[in-house]
């Protein structure tokens, strides 16, 4: 029988604890699924087939290569991956032979059946070639690049695969190595922030039996740390039925606006409340599709602090067409908080915008100036709006080195499948670089060989609306005419 090994590219030492048990959530789930077919994971150096797990969107190929070397994996093994990386299939095929698209419950079960039935690697390949929710390397071998704009394909290609949307809600709760029990509540997201690949890669679905879900969580009692896996647990009816304190959870302001939900949150006594705010100004939040005023955000933060919640607010720095006035507004917001916040712990976390497909905004590459703008803000923050209750977690660069882009150029190169020098050159201008100013070009972006739930024409229209909301006219935004 073929043997299967696991490579968890996010985790040191291949993702296995003492070479016996996977560390991560996905690793534990894979172990559970395969055991149902009598398959026990083996060490990657002797595996015939390697399942490659990676939870991020960027840095896939470099992380996997590093991990394969580190654990001395059998490099001739047949390598399969899945998850978020499917939107960036050219990066996946730098190191893998096959890619599961969308949810992989059914895919892994089919692989389990083939292997437990003494199937060969050829049998696995044949299955993947015919399976509508996966891509085999050979299926994309003839796809070519545009010679002038290498981040685009030379023409529009037929859809090669569509995302699988089947979720097995009966998979048992998973307890990875961090000791926190994860119970799946929903997948995808009911919000559609235009920069967010998660919400455009799959439809929003939630566990249909919400009362049973609440009972499952309440069953653990107060002696366990439990997380309800969802991009917005407060949107789930089960959340209002919980009787135990949850470990940290993320919420949207849209849900917290509902007084019933807000009361449920106060009752839940979550250890840490995380809120995705996204844009650093009202203008940018409205443009990405998450309108939140500074006053409303301020009121919610103070109210949660009064109820002794620790909080983390997530912001995206470097959103396309941000400008100095957005950061001036952020400074004002920080000053207000520094003066008014008197209890609880508030972390402000800034993550740099990445053009990650299939999010509509992935056609825009930010200019280099986003780094100095953020770094100036961080410097100002440390010298001015200092508060013992509030601190920031920097997602980018070094505030002592203005303009330092850290590893951003490398990540961008992998995302766009360009060389580092080519990726850097796209960021040289003071303006956002528009990779696909016309709909014809947008359709030729590589991720569009996958049939995403929202089609390319609607996603393109969303980007045009974003430009209007940020008051950018096409001539100003697009420097695609400049020589590459
Ligand atoms: S950024 Fe968060 S709230 Fe917005 S669509 Fe993505 S997961 Fe949902």
C-alpha cells in the first residue's frame, strides 16, 4: 500500500510532534480522516505521497521548499496541496504535483479510498485529472504568459477547476498542539471586504444545526479552552446559546451593532475580542465595503473596555489609493483612545495589504510609499499617543528605517509569479500599479482559470466601484502604460 506523509509548511520540524502526531488543526484533521481508511501517516522521508499543508496565502513555495529540505522529505514523492494557495496555482506548482481546490473533505476521502484499495500513484493522478475540484500539474503545462505583461496569461483560458463546497459538519472537534479545542461553526464570510481572498474563494456557509452546535460546545464545560471557528461567530445563532467562556474570537462591527448579539458577547466573557476594522480611515472602510465611523468604533472599544474585555483591532495598511489624510485620521483616532481608554488591553494590529487573488482588489499593487507612510505613523505613535492600555503590533518594516519593505518584494514576486527584480519594479512609482486596467486583462489574471463563486465580470465591476469610492479616475490610477 502507498504510504502518506505530512508536510506542514507553517510549522517547524515538518508539522509532526515527535514524528508521531500532527501539530496543526489541518494536520490533525488529515490524520483523523486517513485513519478511517486504515492509513497511518509516515515520516516524510519514506512517504510515497506527501500532503502539503499551508495556511497562508503568500510565501508558499519558499516555505514548502525549506520544510522539504529540513525534514529530508522524499523529493520524488507525489506532492498534493490545497486550501488558500489554489488561487495562486502557479506558486503551488513550483513545488507540488496536484492541487485540491476549495474544501477538501471529499477529495481526501477519495485519495483515502484509492490508497486503501492498493491504488498506485498513477491511479491518484488519473482520479485528479477527472475530478472537477482539483488540478493536476499536467493540466496547466500548456498555459502561457503574456510576453509584455508577464503577470497575465496570453489569453483567456477555459475554467480548469471549480472550488468544492462540501463541508462535513460532523467532523469531531479538533485539539491541536496549542491545547485549544476548535469547533467549526462556519466557513467563508458573510462580509465581502474587497481585499479579502477568504470571502471571495468560497460561499458563506454555516453549520445548519445551530442548537446542536451550541450543545457540542457547552459540553466541554469551563475546564477547557474552546474556540468557535468562524470569521464572525456572533453572526451564528449558536453563539447566543453558549454557556461557557470562549477562548479568543473574531467579530465584525456589523454583528456587534445588533444589541442582542452585543449582549451575548458580554455574557460570553470571551478571553480576547478581535475585531476586523480593516481600513485606517472612514473613507477606506467605506471603499472596501465595511463602513464603520470612527465614532462608532470608539464607542464600541470603550464599552468593551468597561466590561473588562481585552481587545485586538485589525487594520490593513497600504490599501490601494490610501493617502496621507487617511493616516492623519488614524492619528486622531489614536489620540482619542490614548486619552479616553482607562482599562483593558487594546492591541492595534497592522497588516500590510497584499494583492491576493481571488479578491477583487488583487489587480492593484501598492507603491513603495506605503511603507514610509506607515513607518511615519508608527514613529509618531511611539513619540506621542502613548498609553499604558494600548499598543500596536507592526505588520511591516522597521520604524527606524524609513521605506524599508522587509520581505514584501519577495512575497509579491511569488504572488505575481515574477522575479524579485520585476516585482520590485512594479512598486517603484508613486502610484498604485494597476495589473489589469481593462476587463479583458482582468480575465487573463492567472486565478481566473478557476471558476470562483463570484464571476470575473462582477469582481471587476467591484474594483471599478472601489476606485470611484476612493475618488480615483482611471487615468490617475493606472500606470499600466508605463514601460515594464
Ligand atoms: S476581512 Fe474578515 S470580515 Fe472582511 S470578508 Fe474577510 S473574513 Fe470577512
